[in-house]
C-alpha cells in the first residue's frame, strides 16, 4: 500500500464535507508550515518542506493550549534554536484542523501554504535565522481571532520575545472581503463612503424614509416573513440610492486630473487600512489558494503604483444588490478589477429564550480584486 502523502492528490475528490471557517483553519496550517520551514535544516542549508512535514506538525497539536516545539541546530552546528508554533481559534475550526480525517479535504490549503513558505522571501528569512550565530527561541503564533478589532495580524513570528517584521494577514479562496460597515443606519453609509471623499449626506432623508419601513432587530418568527414583507427589496432600494450617487461622484473624480489624484490617494489609504491596518510597513497580505498563493504589501511602492494606475469605475445593478467596481487597465489594455464596493442584505438569525428570531441585516463590503495583487505585488 502506498504512503498516504505519496499519492496525496489521488485522495482528493469534490468534497461534500462542510468545513467551518476555512480562513481560521488556514491560519493553523500556515503557522505549522512556517515552523516546519524554519526547522528544515540539514547539510548546512535550509531544506524544501512538503505537505507531509506540515501535516506531521499539525497532528502533534493536542489542545488549544499546546505549543508544538522542535529543537534544531543552526547551520554551523554550534548553536541550538527552539522553534515552536501555537494556535488560537474558535473551537469548531480548531477541531477541524486537528482531525486527521479532514486533511484530504484541506489539500488546497496545505499545498498553498507549502508553496508560500518554500518561496524565496521565507526561504531567505529562514536562512538568516539559521545563520545568526545565536541560540534563539522562535515562536510562530497563529492568533488572528484573539483580537480581530485591534489588529489585522493573523500570524506573527516572535524571536526571543521580539515580534519580527514578517507578520501576516491571511486570506483564503473566496475570502476577498477586507473592510465592511454593517447596519441600516444612514451613518453606516456615510462611514463607508467618506474615506473616499464621497459625501452622501444629501440622500439622508430619502434613504431614511425607505429603511424606516424595515423593522429593527430580529422580530420575525420565520425567514419567510422577511420575504413576504418585501424588506430585502426595500434594503436594495435604499443602498442603490447611495451606490448610484457614489458612482457618479467617483466617475467625475476619475475624469478630472486634480480630483483623480486626491481620490487615488484616498483609495490607496482605504485599501491599505482595510487590508493590513495602520502598520502596513510590517504586515503583508497573503492569500492562500488551492495549491498556490499571492502576496501583497502596502508600503511606498504600492502607493506609487496606484498613482500611475489607469482606473475607472463600473456600476453594476443587475444583481440583487448594487456594487461598484474600480477597474485597472494596464499598458497592454488588459483590464481587471482592483477593488469592489458591494452591498449585501441577509436574513440574520439569533437564538432567544423564546426561540429563534429573524431580522434584516444590511452590509457594505470593500473587496479585493485580481489587480490588487498586481499593484501591491512584492
């Protein structure tokens, strides 16, 4: 019988297993992959790790409080480094992470993580740590869920108690949202558009007249009551007002050089803050995809690329809810989406002592597009 990892891909079929949050699970996988890479020292050099190496480390996790450690010599053989990793995440993703039966259903995440840590930047970082002629305590910490409001960092690398510049904000396939504003209050619309210099205040009365017909909270016994009341349609009508107004404003700004420069600067700052928070210099955005990855940084180079970019907006109203795409056109005339602003309305639910209750939840998302990883490429 062949070893499991020898024919890893042979085990992968279209999975019908419903996994909890893949982004949370991926944090543990990537942290283990980084620890495996930092530990891969043999014959005076850093080695190339495999999926099997990462699975082996993940399967050593016994509980949320577990810190998995290896003690390995540096590349000279004169010093010893202790390389550890730990994870903190909600219970369901954690259970999925350490379940050996689910490894095959996370093939894409494992293979993408391995490709990322074997790439040149992480290889060089691992080599520097292994050549610094010190005995180091190195901790790879996946703790993005501990303080989601306070930081965009999902994985940090701590060497002798000092957090290194190689901090990661992690995304997975389908995880394109990096900023959002939630709620039906008009102040939510203002907060969503104002960073771009778009003033929607003239729409307040008309907007509030529409959303005032949508009940607050979760007063419904059944989801069907939301549909029958036409509340999703009302929410779409209200957000369409602001999206149309914002589109006209953005279109005029991108048509006029002076206004375009101001808008592009604001947009770059909005993207940077949404993607990695205020510490853009120290954090990179890493997107783990099936068997692959993308990296982005939002420092001076990104802002320079944004200033040179040919951008224009598109308003889409054909779906259930409006969206605006900012499209990037390169020197060869190839077009791709930089970011999009998208409205979404959900039938939200929560459990109460009296039973389950339903209500209308309005959201506005800022989402990445393929062009973002071109302009912010490392």
